[in-house]
């Protein structure tokens, strides 16, 4: 009876841990989809009358994308990124929450290593999904810096927080236009091209996939085996979604 009770307790605990992983992934996807649905890009142009609470004149708004963890735009990224893992940084339009609230937000997503010390002094190391954001004053300062990606996304490590724990895989895939020269590439992108006509471009789709270990699996796997494909297939739970990026206008 004691053995059965112990097994039932472990099964209940493991089920709760798997439920927690699912809950975190769903919450993360709600935040990510909200940012991507309002992704704002623009090539450098003179637009003194640009709609929004921040006056941006003759400045480009890029998003910075990496499909393989390389840093072609020279961003000041944390040194503990998950090797070969994609990341994405951009500017999103947001509905103002108050009369003087900013309606633009700077965001970013990446996987990075975290060292956590518990009350007993025991250190655990894992990878987590981080979200980069700027406070309103930082957003205004970054956007006034022009179209230099370094000014749009400063001090990434200092302005990030964990969005989902025990993340072992992140995939970000843009569905590009078949037209030559209109693909999203690694580095700073000023437009998202899709099927086009004249001066208007419909937003392409972006596919996001996130793999998360339940807490019991994360505790028993060494960090060296964290991204092993067999371990991810056996222990991790993967979640994915697609979102249509907003229509952009050529100027």
C-alpha cells in the first residue's frame, strides 16, 4: 500500500509538472503572437506625419532576425545564449492604454542559460525563453536613435525576463514571398514581403515552435544533454503556432 501510494503521488506530481509546462507555453504564445501581430517595419523615409505618439522622422524601423543564433547585426546580446538557437527583435504597435501612453513597444525573444540558487545553496542550470522589453522612456529613446539596430535594442540582458522555463528548442520560420530578393534574411530587415501588388505588401506568415521540458525531466537531464534531439523527442513537449504579419506600405 505504501508503495502504491508513493507511485500515485509521483504520477500526480509529474502530471502537474507537465500541466505547468503546457500552461507556461500557452501563456508565452499569447504574448509572442500579440507582438508579432503588430510587428512594425519601415524603410528610412521622411514621414513627419507618422501616426503614433512618438514622432519619428526620416528613421527606419527594422526587426532583427537570426535563424541560427548568429549575430549579423552586432546586437549586444547575452553571452549565455543557447548555441545555434534563433532569436527575433522588433518593434510592435500597441493600442494605447491611457491618454499619454506610448503605442509602440520594443520586444525580443531568445533562449539563454539561467543559473538558480535555492535556499540550500544548491545551484541548478537550465535554459529558458526570455522576453526583451523596454520601459516607455527607454522605448522613446531607442526609437529616436534612428534606424541603427544597436540603438533600437540596447542592453538586452538587462531588460529581459523569463517568459517560459526549461525551454530546450525555439524555431522561428518566416514564410517568404517567392519573388526574388524579397525574403526575410538574417540581420536587420525593414520589410516583411508577401504577395504584392503595386505599392502594397501583405504580411507573410511566421511560424513559431517552442519545446519545453516538464520540471521532472529538466531536473534529471544534464545541461550537456539539454538539446539532444533524442531527449527532446522523448521528454519535451512541443507547441507551435502561426500568425499573419501586418500589411506594410512601401514609401
